[in-house]
């Protein structure tokens, strides 16, 4: 009988820290939005290129890292039951975001934001994980399609999750499958290449000062769900004290 111990799995602290960069950046963005929403600052988050480009960068990093994470999970032979357990957490949180945003924004509530998009895209990325080089091509096509195809059929709340819209829906967050799955496919493709050729880029040691970022990155979903209630509470407290 083979009694040799099972070799320990690699730690992906660098990946976790990169995920933390995305969520901290997102939290700073949301706090800035909250200050403007409650009239403490005067910023236009719906038209100012500074904020619009920043949002694009944040979502891109968030989804690219999600693709990297799926590459790691697939490389570690993550089972479908384990995948579905994690997926259920993401999907459940997406439902809570819709409910909370409806209470705050009413008609502009988030019906297909970043967590909704991730929930759908995780399934598609997992199903295509063996795509190899085709993931790069599929990602490019996905990113390009919404620039060339716009159909009124996809403008309704039931269909705009696809992304081939003629105008942006009135909602506080909107992350449709197209073009954003292209970014996640590229993250998956990049992650698989790195794991095969430059594994140390993800598994190498972190400076001790960055260890808290790695810990935060491992709790990214919890942070995502809690940060806005905490930030909004702080803003409301400031308004009460003024």
C-alpha cells in the first residue's frame, strides 16, 4: 500500500492579492459614487470619462482575475459539485444585490450587474475550459461583437443580459455577457498558459507586507457584499453629524 503523503497544493497568494487589488479599487470607486449620490461631492458618474473609463478598467480586472481563478480551479481538477457550490454563492449574492439595489434605486435597480454576469459567464467558461488557443479567438470575437451588432430585440430587461443592445439600459450596474465574457475567456486562456509555462508568476512568494491583500482576496465575495452597506452607513453617519 502506498503510504506516501499527498503533496501539498500550490498556494496562489499572488492571484489572491491581484483579486484584492480589483476589489479595493472597486470599493474606492463605490465610495466616491456614494459621496456624489448623497450630495457630499459633485461628480457625474454617468457621463464623466474619468469615472466611466475607471469603471471599465475595474470590471476588466475583476473579470480577468475571475478567468485566472477558473484556470487554476480547472487545473486542480475542481469537481462539478464543488463548482456548483461556489456558483450558488455567487448567484445568491447576485439576487441579494438586485433586492438591495431595488430598495435604494427603484427603477434603476441592478438586474444584471457584475455578479449576475459572473454567474452566467462562470458556466460558459467552465464548459469551454478545454478550448486552448480558441479561447483567445473566442474572447476577441466576444469583445468585438457588440461594436458591430445592435438589435432592438436585445433592449428589453429579459434579453439585454446578452449585450447586443441599441442603447444602455437604465440601471446602476450593467455587465452583459457580451463583451465581458471575452475578458474572462482571456483570463482563462492566460491562466492556463501561465500554469503551463510560468507557474511561479502565480505561486511565487509575496512580500510580507502584501500578505493581508492575499487574505482579503480569498474573501472577495464576502467583501463585495459587505463593503457598500458599510460605506453607505458611514456616509449617512457623516450627514447626520453635519
